């Protein structure tokens, strides 16, 4: 069994939690609170900005032109293509995309980015890939699950979101990342394998937390209203 196959098997419990999260199910049903979508897009815009920077850090650690080209291509995909699902959400809530950019990160998104940055700064390329992979992989499977379960037509409010992540392009990205991670893990030390496994699982858990963050409109405690006896 290849390394990424083992990762998927070991983390199926979290994947199942993600598939049945109320925000994800709300995408399939076409019914999500507008406040939750707003919270999601604000955080995800900044998250994807960080994701591109981490790809850049992986590119800087690459020793072959093949890997440099790979990470350059992935940066371009996030920059130019992965805005389309955001636009679908923005159209649904009737808010311009630019209005949801440049906002402070809520706690979970902040933690998720710093988790990936940690591995990008001190880890190997294998660790970086393991930390990054759950994002495209879980979204690919979400797209396919929603397409299979709800069979949305173009009249569905989130048809473009679902069809984007169920598309062959996202599958290609996921498979390429898996193949590269498998290649690196073939020559990895036992210690690096453990670190990569840990990075992957924590990213899976933070993917679930990201959906929960959006669904509950999570904020820092300092932004919440303080109740008094008056």
C-alpha cells in the first residue's frame, strides 16, 4: 500500500465527519446561512493567499526543475482558478467578492495557516506536501460526494461550486500531489514519515474545524460581546 493510500485509510474517520458537516451538507441541499458563507469566504480568501505562499516555500526547497515547475503550476491554479467557487458563493449572498477580501483571520483559519507554515519553514518537502494535501483531497471528495448524493443541475444555487471541486482538474492536482508525496516518502527516514503522518492528520482535522468555524461564525473572544448583570 502506498503512503498516501495508507494516509487516506487512517484518516477516513475525519473525512466522514467532513462529508456530514452541516455546512457541507448545506452546500448539497442549497441552503446555508448567508452569514456563514460570508465568514467562510473572508477566511478562505486569506487562507488561499497563504496556501500559495507555502507552495512558494516548497518551490524554494525544490532541487529539480520538474518540482519547481510543479509548484509554480499549483500557485497559478489557486491564483487564477480557485476564485471561481468563491464567486459562486458571493453571487448567492449578493455581496461583491472584493468586499470580502482583506479581513482578519478567525482563530481556526489562523491556526491552520500557522500549522502549514510551521512545516514549510522547518520541514522537508515531504512534510510540506503532507500538510498541504488534505485541502485539495478533501474538497475533491466533497465535490464527488455531493455530485453523487444530490446530482445537482445548473439551477442548483451551488452547482458551480460542486462541479468545480468534482472536476478532473482538481482530481489531477490531488493525484499529482499524492504521487509526489509517495515518491518522497519512499526515501524518507522513519522520523520524517511520522512527522508527515502527523502533519496530514492535523490538516485533516483543521479542514473539519474550518467548516465548523464558518458554520458557527467563529470569532476571537475579544470580539464577542461581554454580558453584564446590568
